[in-house]
C-alpha cells in the first residue's frame, strides 16, 4: 500500500511539470521598444481670452455668406430639419448691425462734445493738487449711468483741493562721539565700575576685565596671561606681554578675588575691541573673561576687580535678583540695632549689695523676709 501511494505522488508531480513546460513563456522584450508619450488630450486646456477694445463686431459660428450687391439678407435654409439641441443661427440674420464707420463717427462727435465741456470748466490753479479728469473714451471702457456722469461733471466744476504732502520719515541723526563712548562705557561697566585705566563688569558666574590700550593696538601684537599667586590665599594676576617677545610684560595687575585658572594658556578667552572714538583719543580695550571661583550654590558679587581699586556698594548692583530685598533687610537690621541700644541705655543700673563680714547681710535678708 505504501508503494502504491508513492507511485501516485510521483505521477502527479510529473504531470504538473509537463503542464508547466507546455505553458507559453511571455516575452517582455517587446516592451523595451515601446515609447511612452504624454497624451496632450489629458492636459487641462486653458481658456483663450480675447479682449475687445473699441467698437467691434462679434460673429458666433461660421459667418453667413455675403449676399450679392443690391439684394437683401439671405434667409437660412437647410435641406434637413435642425436637431433639437442644435443652435438655430437663423435668428441672427434679422439683427441690424450698424457699420463700424457709423460708430466711429459717433465716437468722434462725443469726443468733440467732451472737449468742449472740459474747455468750459475753470482750470485749477497751479499747484492746487490732484483734480479729476474726464476721459472722453470712458464710455468704451465702462459706461456711466446718468447719475454717475452728473457727479463726475460736478466734481470737475469744483476747484481742486491741495492734498497734504505725505509725511517724510524723520532722519535719524548719527550718534555723536560722546554718545558712542557713553554707550560703550555703560556696557563694559554693568554691575561693576569704570576706572581711569580699566573697566569691569560681572554676572553671577563671570567677570570681564577691560584693560585700556594705546590707539591702533592690534590683537596679534599681544599675549595675555593669567598667572596664579605663589601664596595659596592670594588671587591671581593678569599679565599682558608683547607677542613674540620675552622681555618684561607691558602690563601687570592683581585681581581682588580668586578665579578659575585655565588648564592651558591658550584657553584664556580674550579679545581687543574699540573703546574710544578717534576724536576722543582712540584707545582700545583688551577684554578678558574670567570665571569666578566660589562654593557650589553660592553667588559671590565682587565689590572690585583689582586689589588696588576702591570698592563699590554691593547693594547698588542692578543685576542682583535680591538687591531690593537685601536692602530692606539691611534697613531692618539697622533699626533693630538702634532699638536694642536704646533699651540698654534706658535700663536702670543694677543694685549693689554690701555683704560685709560674718554673714550679716544674710541675717538682715532673713529679717526682711
């Protein structure tokens, strides 16, 4: 039984293979020679618009045959009946179409009439402003009804009213040298101070020190350096060297507070910018950005940038978020101190007891009790 089933399966497979081999194979090579072109009929057609200027004659459909000279219009005749949905053009033959010459004559007459009316109107004075002008060909473009034409004639008869000139934009005056210097000084001394030879400003985490340099100083001629102090508690110093020279530094100043030192010398952020305009001296500024050293979560507001300059009032720093609150707390503390001193002054002096010898003071105390 197993052998017979195996034989039937093999016969079925052979038959399927024979059917597959007998099926025709589709040749797709002929598709490679086909040229696909875009069908113009599928594109949406744009309407063709013809604008008519002046007197014109429009004829719909094929023009009727011209009749011989001396004869009337030829009636429309046809050997077969017109379809129900077809247009009947026979009624167009009864329309009396005037010639173009008559329309041109009418247009010339209206032009002459409009010119004569315009000449009769008083002319506006010179420089009186814009006035309305009647166009003789206005009826060809947009016909006016009698009421609109009367309003237009009334407008033409009135003298022109001068229109106010358009407002001219105010010319912005160029800032003066003093104004430029004042703006730069305010920017470089925000939350800090402006001194004779330097300026400094600060935020909660950074300080920018601007050292004033002679005019025409270029950045490539300088090499600033941040040198730590040999004493652990002292702040670092800022040195400015001449580029490529090993002589003494051109400038050396000591900071008033500790800062974060860069790992490499070229990591120090600095630039040279203009400070004074040429008419006021032309000095430039070497601006060095320093990062404050402080405990995590603690904000230190500097009262001075260099150790040799005077301090500023920390409560007057506008960038402090709690400046107003700190000033109020300071006034409350001063009032509390004054009240405490007043109470101490008004307090009665302490009583002095004479103990004597042998404890007499104690016996007297017992008798008073």
